[in-house]
C-alpha cells in the first residue's frame, strides 16, 4: 500500500525545490532554499531565497500570504535558520506566524543550525517532520554543503573534447571543437560559480576573457589564474576587463616583484601560496593546490569552475580535488598521436586503479553531447 502521507509531503517539497532553483547563481555563500505554505489542502503562499542578504524562503512565503496562517503547514527544502546573520532567524518568523506544522526536506549541515532550528521550533510548539527528497536537495545544494562542511570550495572541471578525446590539433588549434550552442551554454554554467580558475598556459595560448556574456544572470565570477612565476602578459584581456570582474593571480614566493607591482597597479590581486614540495618534477615548486583551495575558502569563495589546459586539469584530477565534471563531446575526430591530450599522465598502470565516474546526466546540446559526472 502506498504511503499517501509521504507522497503528499514529497509533492510539496518538490514544488519548493523548483522554487529554490530559480535563484541558482545568486545566493552564494547561502544555500538554495524554497518554501510552500499549505492550508486546507490549498497553496496559500510561496517563497524562495532570491539572493544573499534578502529575505529567506520561509519569510518570503509568509509575506506572500493574503490569509491567516493559523493551522497552516510550511514545506521547506532546508531546515530553517536559528541565528542572526544578514536577516533575523527564520525560526522566530515561523513561531510568530501561527504556523502549526513544518515539513523539512533535510537538515542544514551548517554547524550554526544542524538540528538547532528544528529543536527551537519543536520547543515553541510547532510539529516538525524531517527527511523528504533529501538526495535531490543535497544535489541542489552540493556547492553549499561542500563549502559549509569542509571550508573549501566545490570544484567543477569543464572540458571540451573531440569524440576521440582530443582538446586541440597537434598545432594547438582548438577553435572551435564544440558548437556555438555549447559555448553559449558554458556561460550559463559559469554564471553559477563564484569563480573561474585557469592556468597561465591557457592565458598565453588563448587569451580568454572568462566572463559571462550569454546568460540571464548578470554576475561575473572572480577570475583566478594559477601562475607560479608570473608569466601572465600585462596586455592580457583579463586585465582589460578588470572593471567587469575581479582578477586574482595566484603565485609562489618565487614571483617577480617588479611584475607583481605592475599587476597590482592594473587592479589585480596577487595571492602568494606555498609551492609544492613534491618530488615529482611536474609538480615541484608549483602552486600548492590544496593550500590554494583553503585560502579561497577563507575568502568565502564557495565554488570554482576550472577551465584550463591539460597540465592544471591533470593536477586537480590526480590529487582527487574535482567534485564534478562537465564534459562536452563534439561529433568530430581529430586523430593522430597528439601530444596535447585532454588529460595528462595520471600514472595509472592498471584498469582497476583508474579514476571512476558516475554519469549523472547525459544531454544533447546542439550537435554535441554534455556529460555531467561525479567521481566515485
């Protein structure tokens, strides 16, 4: 026999999830949260957290109501907050509203909440049930959950490759492997991240902008360049667009101080990170990526989209630092013994030791295929 009560709860939580999704790319470092109010079997209010500093979903839903909330039930994707931040606690708003029951999708892992909000509501006489569509809510808030629990950014790696796994020809020609539709779609992905990270090699080869130009979200992520010796050209497009988007050049103690002064005068930030002590000649004396991520987390940068060449991409994969992959595959074959592979040597000699992924989404984007995948 079907659990009718569970089905009803999941129905309204799913509506709240859809509401929360409307704010993707706008709430960092806060989570995506949606809320729905029900009374006598009818929806009487809806809300979602629109951006950092604005009302939370619960308050948005309460404010949207045109009728009494006595005996109403609130459905909310994430546990209501119980502390003063940019806004007052949502638990207080709920307790003052007359709402008698709250159905929570999942507990907020934030140490400042993490069950305290639920306890506060129960102590105030509100009936609370928890645990509906938790996997969907966790996936929706994967960036927030990684950042709030580990204090380092969520890392996604974007790749555009041919059907035979090449990122360019042997002459380094890569424009364009994927279709115009795919390249525009990448801007939608960029708009969802706090920052975009690339290596100086990509800057030297492609001179990219790394801004968002084809998206309804008018927010440019912070551009981050990993450049251990400050080889970045001062006439790079990254400096030309510094008024549009913040630019961080991360380097090591071996940096050129004269060059650093010139970069500072152009408005970019120099971030000095300890170098690797690794015996591996490929990694030695380069920016220590683990330390870099820790520093970015301290700067409240919750997410990083990597758009880089094989050297930097390989380093992130080799050190198991990638949380998600966005792989665009074009219906073309380049062929040849191309030295510019998408991924460099991972020193894997047995299939059993390969980096394994779980394909979560496979989608046609124009003529291309987009695969979204997570490390297993």
